[in-house]
């Protein structure tokens, strides 16, 4: 397997075989570099070993056949658009060890219906779930205070979202064109909801008429 992987000083630089269907990254690798597997269109499975601490930007960009990827608890940092365009990925778990996640993590993961993200992150990043059209519901971790621009844009099947009471900002277009989103729950009070800074068009196309707070409903 290592003969198709370019590895330099513990860094996985690139998969040299664009026709690879399954890859097990060998022990000793500590970082997966930017674009390492980009456009490996036939790749369906990747096993990342314990010991990898960092995953760079766009490593699995447009790996449209990728249906299984394991991220070990040794990983602490994930770059931008890590799983961009992985259209076959239905389920993924990001371990609690990850303390830094870039933008667009699941951008265009159109089959994604089950996802777990760390309980310690402070924001839902820019375009994190953009066009995840199979996602039905999502409960945002209680540590989150900011929902960034376009975080859930075009999640067309998303029906229910729970927003923690500590959120202070919802970015522009955060839930735009979530055309099935009929239930919005907020863990704080009505007064706390009203104090949230909300960007323009944050709920464009959303059918929900109110948000359910801890002490009652607020009309949108």
C-alpha cells in the first residue's frame, strides 16, 4: 500500500494512484497534507492510523466514491473543506479530540445523514454543512456560540435544528434555502434569542414561523 503513497518525514504528501479504491495509511504518518487524495474518484475507503494529529485543507476533495473514513482520536486539527464533495459519505464521526475545524468540512456531502462533531468547538464554521441535502436533523453542541455564514445553506431536507442557549451570533444565510426546516429550538430564553446578532437572509426560504425557546415561542 505504501508504494502508492508519497510520504516524507511523517507527512502524507499525495496518493500517487488516482485509481485506488481503498487505502490504509501506514503507522508513522502524523499529518495528511493539503489535497493529498484530491480527485481520487474511485476511492471508497480510507483508514487513518492513530498518531495522525493534523489533516490539512481539501485532502479528500471530490472523492465522490468515498463512503467510509475513520478519523482517530489522535487528530486535533482539521483544515478547510476536508470532505468537500464526498457525495457517497453517509455517516462520519469527528472525535472530541479535535479542537480546531476549518470551513466547509462537509461541503457538498449530499448523502450525509448522520454526523457527530466535537462537543468542545465554539463555532459552526463557514459553509460547514453546505448542500448536505440528506441531513434531516441536527443538534448543535452546547459549546457553540457562533453559527457562521452559510453554515447550513441548501440543506434542503433539514427539518429540525436545536440551537444552544449560548449562541450569540447567526451569520448571513446560515440556514438559507433550508426549505423543509419547520422546527427551530433554542436552549435559551426568549430574551436571549432576541439579543442574538443575526445576519441578513439568515433564514431565507425557511418555512418555520417561530422558534421554540426555554420559556415559550418567539415569532420569526
